[in-house]
C-alpha cells in the first residue's frame, strides 16, 4: 500500500523578473470616436503588452529576437503578445477604450 503525504505549503508568489521596456508610449489612452467616455468599457493593456506589440507588430521582430530585447523567454513573450492581441481585438470589435497602464504583468 502506498502512503502519500500531502504537505500544505502556503502558496508564495513567484519572484518577478525584470523585463526590459523601452519607455512609456506617447499616448496612453485610445477610445472610439463619437462615444462619450462615460459610456465606454475600458480594456487595460500593461506596459509589457504594449512593448510586445511594439516589438513584434510595429518593428516586425521575430518572437525570439523580441523576447531577448525584453529579457524574457520566447514562451513568455508569446504569452504576453497573445494577451495583448486578445485585448486589442476585444476593444476594436466591441467598441471599448484602451488604457495603457504603467504596470507589467506577472
């Protein structure tokens, strides 16, 4: 008979690695024209997500090269970029505002 002991360890958050982001964007808020701000739902884009869009879509870098610039793994970069794409698509398709926050994602 196999006796398995389960330990109840308190979940500690992982240490956050430094990510390289080349400054803040010139504009940090975008909204659909003709709709008052009070009627809009907002999508928040982190600086990590903004930087991933800038490197991959604006500069046209491959994910491996962009990941090196941000000092993250290629897999992490891919997750950040995918999250950014989903948020931007949601805002465009559903008429939401986009706010770029001066925070990074975990």
